[in-house]
């Protein structure tokens, strides 16, 4: 019988060995990516950013499991990979004129008592002074940015179709920023992400300095409004 013959046994053995080899290779690569990520976080410098980014896309589930085994928070890993993505895109983003950039904020950053209404272009801030948007949005617009406060990624896609920006800054929680960066990659746009400090649906927080630092990339310092302090903190 074919299935009981020595060549068949050898074939099955070979398949088993190859499978083990592949599994071992994937786990070893996952451990390597986690090690380099932790080392990069510790040194404050990105090592092998392209390899890290590809590794994260291919092995996200495994990397989270490995991080979990070490008792670490996978949110740190996720935000690290957003920063890796930013560092890879920074040069390209710098070269895009501000007039071809768009800045998207999530509506959860506004005050819970916000009187603004949703329009086809997102929320139109009335500058009521109950949150930072009232003063900061106009400064980003003065820099040349198209600025939107949006309730979700479908709005972003609609604005991208309408205004054709080449570069996008997306502010949001880790899930939103990741989806946004993936969308940018799919559409061939240069995407930069800024993470909010607190997740949630109302009155979340962002470090405005993080937004300003990304927004100021490649911008003539003379065209940055004085109230946007771009000096590192
Ligand atoms: S400043 Fe603008 S976004 Fe903030 S609460 Fe007032 S209207 Fe809403």
C-alpha cells in the first residue's frame, strides 16, 4: 500500500520537519522583533525600522503574545510601532507642501458640552472656549493645513477623495491611528499618526506638543504661528 510504504513515511517526516522549521523560524523572528523593539524603546532610537514595521504587520498576534509572556503592556508595543511608522514616513512628509496636507482630529477631544454641529465636512468648531480646539485649530489653518474634526474614518476617506491631500496627520486612539495609517498605505498617501493620551469616547486628551512637532515637519519656522510652540519639551 502507498500510505504504508517507506517513501511515504519519509515524505511525511520531511513535511513534519519543514513545518517545525517554519514554526521555529517564525517564533525566532518574533522574539528578535520584540527584542529590537524593547531595545529601541530603551535607547530612544529606532533600529531596523523597515524590518520592524514588516515584522509587526506579519506577526502582530504573535508579538502581542510574546510581550504578554514578559508581563508587558501590548499598548506600549503598538504605540512604538506607530512611532516607527512615523519615523519611516518623516522624510517623505517633510517634502510635502503644507497646502497638500490634512490634519484630522477625533471629535472625542472636544468638550462634552460642545455646541458644534456635524456637517458634511466634520464638526465645525464655534470657538466657544470649552476645549483647546477653539484656539489651536485656527493656528494650524494659518500654517496652511486643512483641518477637520471627524467622527470616524469614513469621514477621512470622504475628505481624502474630495481634497486629494498627499500627506495626512491623524490624531486618535491606537486603533483609529493604526487603521488610518493602513488606509494611507493602501491609498499611497504619506500618513503620520499621533496618539491620544487617553482612550475613550468623550473628553479624551492629546499632548498638543506631539501634534505640533509632527505638523511642523518641513515647515518654514517663520510660517508657524507664535502660539504653537515647536521647541522640544
Ligand atoms: S471650542 Fe469648538 S470644539 Fe471645543 S467645545 Fe467649543 S465649539 Fe466644541
